[in-house]
C-alpha cells in the first residue's frame, strides 16, 4: 500500500471513518482504559476481514498479527522459536471479560495462531456480576480482550495471567488501590516477569488538592511497587494515553488547559508506550510511520511529568537541547507503537453480552502498545535466557550511543497536540530525530535474531 492510497482524499476518509469512531461512553474523552472501539467496524464470526476488505470498505488498513510482526521485525525471532516459551505475561484490568477464554480461541482460529500454553484469569479481590448494559464494564471487557488477544499474538508461546479488579479505574484515585493490590499479588505469588498496564489517570488528578489525601499515598504505593519490580527483574509497561498533550480532570470530560501526562506511564520505573500511525503494505512490509494524531479524536500521549524528577538514564543519554526542554523532570513516552484509529486499526474477537458480538470488532488506541510490547519482551526474554527486567536504562543507553536503530525505528514526523477537540487547548510536542516527547525513541524493529545488543538490555 502506498502512503497516499491510505490517505486517499480527506473527504472520503472523513465520510468513511469519522462517523465510526465511538469511544467509551458518549464523548470523545477517554480516561481509563485507553481503548478505542470503532463501533461500526464489525464483522460476523469466522475469518477476520482482510486488509483488502478494510481498504475497500473503510479506506483504512487493518493489520493482522502476521502483518504487525512483519512490520516490526518479529518474524526472525518467532520463526526461530522465540515465541515467549517459558514466560508469563501479566495483564491488569478492571472486570475482565466473561468470555475471554472462548474469544481467544476464536481469535486464534481466525488468524491461524496456536492456543497459548495457558490462560489464567484470577480475581483475588472478588468479582461483580457481569452487566452487558453497563458501558463501563463493556469498555473494560474490550480492554481485557485486546490485552489478552494481542499480547498472545506477539508471544504465542507465553502463558497469560489476567488479574481483574471488581472496581473500575476511571480517573483520579478511584480503582487505583485495587490495581496496586493486584500488582502486589502478582509479585507475591511469582506469577511472571512481564506486566502490561494499558490504563492510566491524569497525573494532576492524583497530586492536586482535588485528588484528596489519597492521591499522594496512591502514587507512593505504586512507586514502591515499581522499584520492587525493577529489583526483581520484572518488566513493566504502561500505555501513555490517547489524548496527546491534553488530559482530563476527575470529571472525565474537562481538559486541563496546559500540557499534562498520565500515570503510571510517567513513573520513572515504567516503560511508557506512546502512539503512532503505522503504514505498511498488504504483506506487512513497513513503509513509514508518524506520531499518531487523528483530528477531532485523539493523539499519542506524551509530555513532561509534573511529579517526577528526570531519571538518571534520561539525564545521561539525552542531549542538552532536550535537557533544556525537560527542565529536570521526567519526559515520556520512552518508546511507541501503532495506535491509529482513522488510517489503520486492528481486530479483536468478542462475544460477551453488550459487545455487539459474537464477531470481530475494530479497535485502536495506545492500549495496543502495552500488551504487544509485553509480547515482544516475552520473546526477547526467551532468547536472552533470562528476564531482561527494567528496560529503560538499556534502551536509553542504546539511544544515547546512537544505536537505537539496531532495535527500532526513529519517528521524526508528527505532533501530539489534540486537534479539533472542544476544550483541548494544550500545545503539543513534535517528533524530532532521536528521542522526543511525542514518540520517545521510536517503535520496535527487531528484524532477525539480535545478538550483541541483547546485552544492552540486560540488568
């Protein structure tokens, strides 16, 4: 596919897709989770719609797991048997999905993937009855489905553990203590060495006076956990959000008028995943990539933390021009991944009550990035023969020595200001050569089997 064939004419694209985007709830604001559902992009059970079908009917590309693997250079690892065997990916979500086991089987059958060695759903804090008329539960059902199906797509040999909370994490403190309890449960019970978190809250809703006395304690508890995870060689990912440099207040609808970022992506002990628009052809061959920014909708999260000081790995690796921009504070994202909704998207298989299934649903957002990076980490752990643990020091060391190109691609085009969204006025950040506040170091490209550079990621 040529870049211009996906863009087509602006009028055709808007007519075909702008009317299809349906975020959680009725507004364009998405707090947590970071999943976006293309409400009218649906297909019946059976084989998933093809790339050609999506181009013809939606003027957009839809990528299969095989195409995503090709675009991001995973085929060498997977063809050599580096499929995450012996690794476990831990996914943290509210509610989960009551049909996740059956839906994963249908997803695998549709794309010709093997079943995972195991899928375990645990609810140590209890559950609530599933209500398909509850939009919040339905949204989390899509989130859990995306997380499980696409983590498995990138690491088909890894075990998956889905830990669910009976409390919804929306914005601010709500639901965060329960998620922290699940994280501790995962480490206390030695469930695995890779954690995917594709949700988050605006930093400011956790530390400003409006957050109440619980906000700072929540952050302190999470930071103690993330330090523990790093010490125990656990890799932790977090999606950076879908609102670009704008994020919402606790009401979930009002944007802060200045640039903000999401937590836990802003934690210095987490690998934050931003969003891009990936252009690849029908075989998955990589063509180009830009910062994700769909006017009237959403953009890849990124910016400067208002809580955390700049970590040593950033201070040691980023040039003076970036240091001046950061002002001594933590910048994010660290890396990025496909997240687009208008030009490209991916499918999930759903059948739970309220999902509109059974069948295939189009989906997008930075929620794509955290579980798929987790799958890539599982493959690399198997190849390395040990858990790689906290990735940021190694990634920044590679980047600081101008070697990130050995494991990824630099994104140099685009800006993450949220455009044409009422109330969103914060200025965005532009992609540049090297690390930037719109895309981090860039996206993965682990073509072939890595050898020398694996040592850069070891702790």
